[in-house]
């Protein structure tokens, strides 16, 4: 999992307690993750050992996402 947050690593810490592979991206002031940030995180994950990669975007009540996130897509 790749988690994004403005300043903290709380989500990553919660997931690591369950022995999940997590990379935390802290954006500082950016309200979203971008492709360059994801590219930075990928070498820290052994993609051959996972079936699915979950990316948690930063979006929150302070700076909600103003673009389509794919939440209407269903598998």
C-alpha cells in the first residue's frame, strides 16, 4: 500500500502493525499524490510479491480532491 498525507505517517503506522507492506509519502503542502510521487514509492515495494496495490490519496476535508478518482468504477 502507498499512503499519502500532508504531514503525518499515522495511516502507514496503523497498517504496518498488521504486517502489511506500506510506503508513506508525506507531501508537505500538496493536497494530492501525483505520478512522480508514486514513481518514488514503487522501488520500495516488491511488486512481484503482491496481487494488488492500493494507493491512498491525501484528500481530506481541508483539501478534498477536485477530480475524478475512479470511485464509480467497479470490478
